């Protein structure tokens, strides 16, 4: 009869401290905890709980989001990497926060199945992990594309991509490169949104207005072009800019501009446009949805009214950096 391994309380404490109270059966057995003890403690009235097959959380309370991520990595095995909204939330992306499934990448030969609350994806292109908060994460562009592939609504994809670009988590070119390197499955929405962002669109509201202009054959403005003074100093960046007549489109909304600071910036921009003789049309996104035809009629009337407006000769319009890089 094999000799039972002695329990090492210090080793158990060290293991649970280093694993933040999330451990596999094999790890617990390796420090002397009998498998029978593990099983008894994760029963209904036990002091521990089963997170995933072979993975234990050594308290009986509600698992935190971090404990769920640690459990998913332990279940997926060595070399696994967090991606999608799980990774983006750790990077600080507001649009990714929430209780979505924990998305984990594993190398293709590894055999693991998705479980409730955990999405396991095998890939031949397992990225080099970025260590944040002591967790291995896919690089931001890859995590963003993986997150978008799990989203069904176009506006939600727009919000996430715009938030990532606005917050400078990743550049437009980095997102495009990650998209080009990914499989095409479930990337149609992401590809549509990246094309919008490459055209200068920087918010879900701008994307909506751009789509309406395309549908009704309204002259598209240049999106997020910067206006500069004669000495090269940046003056302002309206949401939309009709260069031929020197007029602007400004989208006013705390809800639709993804970062609250941008709403205050919008007010400052409107004051500068008034000072520098730039006629502008303020737009509330809700108005576009409530009466699309009426909105288009107002835009056309604005363009007709200012058709003879001469652009301030002291201003130069330049495309956003992402557009100049293409």
C-alpha cells in the first residue's frame, strides 16, 4: 500500500497565497492535501468550491471577476492567455467592462472545452502574452479583435473600437494589422467598423451619422480633420469638416461621445468655431434616430445655405494621423 504523503501546512499556505486562493487539484495534492479531502471540501456544505473541472476556490463566497479569470487560466493550463473583453477590462477599457464570459486562448493541440462562463478558443497563432496585474494577456489589438468577434450588435462594436482608439490603447494601424492576421470568421462587423475608423470616425455617433449620409447620398465631411493656424499650431478638430466651404459638423452628446471629457471639449470647440468664422451644424444623435429624413433635410439646407461660404484663409485642414499614414 503506497505511503500517504505528509501534509505540509506551510506549503499549502504558500500555494494558496501565490495562487490567490485558486488552485488545481494537482497543485493541492502536490503539497500533501489528499484528493479525498479536496473532494469533501468542495461538496455542497464544504468550505471550498469547485470553479471548473479540476479547479478549486478555497472559500465559499461569491467568486470575484479576478478569481474567475484565475480559475479559467488554471483550467486552460500552462501557456494560456486571456483575451477579448477579459483582457481589455484589465487594460482599462471602459467599454469592455462587464460580466461577459472569460475568454482564453490556448495553443491548438491542447484539448480543453468551453464551460459556462469560460470561452476556450484554440489557435495556431498564440500571441506572446503581455503581463498586467500578474495575468497573461493578449496584446491590446488582438484582444480587441477577439472581443469584437463575440459581439452581435454593430453599435457595440463601434463603441468598443472607438473607445480603444480614443484612449490610445492601440492605434488604427495596429487594429488593422491584427484584423488582417485573424481568421475571417465572425469579423464582418469588426471589418466594417475598422474601415469607418480608418476614414477618421472616432465615435459610435459619428459612425451612425456617416452611415445615414451614405444611405441618403449626402456629401460626406472629412471626419476628425484637424484645423491649424498659419504658423502650424493646432486650433481645433471638429467631428466633421466640409473643406470646400469651410463648415463643420459637431456631434453633441455626453452619452455618445465615449469619454466624458470629450463633451467639455466639444463645448470649447464650438466657441472656437464661432470666433474663427466657421459655420457649424450641431447634431444630437437622438435626432438622427427619431427623424432620419428630417435630419437629412436639415443637413442639406445647412449645406445649401453656406454653399458660398469662403473658408477662413488663415486655417489649414489636415487629416488625422491614421489617415496620413496610409
